[in-house]
C-alpha cells in the first residue's frame, strides 16, 4: 500500500527520456525567450529605430513595426516584451529542480502554461483580424511560448492526469484567446479604418493599379496620396489634415487619388516617394509639388490647394 502511495502509477510524474527532453526544451526555450523579449523591449524603448527591416517586413503579409511600437506593444503601460520575459523566466524556473520542489505543483504549472498559450492565441487573433498583418518578430516569441508551455505540461503530467485533461484545456484556452482577439480593435486599427472610410467617402479613388501615363493624360489638377493601411502616421495625417473642413473644400475641385505605395511601387518611384504619407499635388500644367506628412498643416495645404490650376 505504501508503495502505491509513494511511487505508484497513479501519482508518479512522467520520467525518463520524455521528461528529460521536455526539461531541456523548457530550459532552452525559456532562456531564448528571455533574451529575445528583452531585445524587443529595448527596440521599443529606442523608438524601434533599429528594427531589422528584412525580418520585420516580408511582402505584404508581415509588418511588425506597428505591433512592437504601437499600443499593441504594451500592457497597462508596460512593454509587452518585459511581460513576456517575466513569463519565460517564471516558466523556466519551474524546470529547475530546487524551484520545482516549491512551485512544481501540477496546477501551478498548468495555470502558467495555459496563461502563456492563451496570451499567444489572443495576440494572434488581434494580429490577424485587427492588424491584418502578421508580426514576423512576434512569431518567434509565440513559437518559444508554445515550446515552453508544452514542455511544462509534459513534465507536470502524471499518470493520473493522462493526456486528455491538459490537451482539452489547452485547446479550449487557445480557442477562447483567439476568438477574443478576433473581436478586439486596437486604437491603430480604428485610426486606419476611420481614415480609409473618410478617403472613400470624400471621393479619393483607388490608384493601386494606376499608371503615371494615365495620370498625366488626365485633364486638370490632381492630388495623389501615397499611404499604407498599416502606417499610423498616414491615418493620423488623413484624419487631422485631409479631413479638416477647409482642406476638403480646397481639394474638392481637383481629382484625388489614393495609392498604397507597396501596391504600386512603380508609381511611387515615378513621383520620387521616399516615405509615407506623401501628398503629391500636380497642377494642370504638370508641375509637381511633393510633401510628406509632417510638412503640412491644414492651413498650409488649404493655401496651396487654392493656387492649383
């Protein structure tokens, strides 16, 4: 009877090669996670000036600048990299023998692991449905969280737990987190949605497939707005400058075209666009004025628009 209580199959935690591999995976993942998250927190503290563009932006589906530098990148004012680093440190400590004897209760390990999986699913839902872009840098952190969480659950699993309970709880938490994230709209997403709706309502036609020849052949003055749907400065420029009543009235008599620079790179190069937002004003004689977002106020743009012929 004593043998069953002390080390019987009903209470003995998993051991052997599987547990050893899980411990190594947990340690390595937690260590890499702490280092990586501290690095991302430092990038945010420095204004994200040193973000690796090749890793951050991959085609049109990946853009991590907004994720790391916007409101999404912090929790109650604390950089999300710091929060994640703390989670990695605590989850990794659960694999250390001395700490495991104090905090290694299965329910503690389960709560920590499920919290990590739920957070990953929540943030993934926000990226897919709110940002509509995937954060490539964040994907590495998410993969490390899953690695450490699964390793922790494997080590905590006793025969009494079986596989059904941790697996079913993990799936439920992931589904709940992803579903919740899909319903949230970050302030940046609200800014982008409001700006896009305003441009469409004000008659800015889509120029993603327009050519320089067709624009030059069009009669009268024209206004070209080069922007990106993931650029926070772009939506602020639209909402604060282009949506000013006097600016709307001044540009009402010219043809207005909105162009996503990444979708029409040829046109962006044609007009020497170096960054977004960029407003290009062309008069009826073909003369061009080029302004970037921070260079224009509603008053100045109204004055310039009044001189367009």
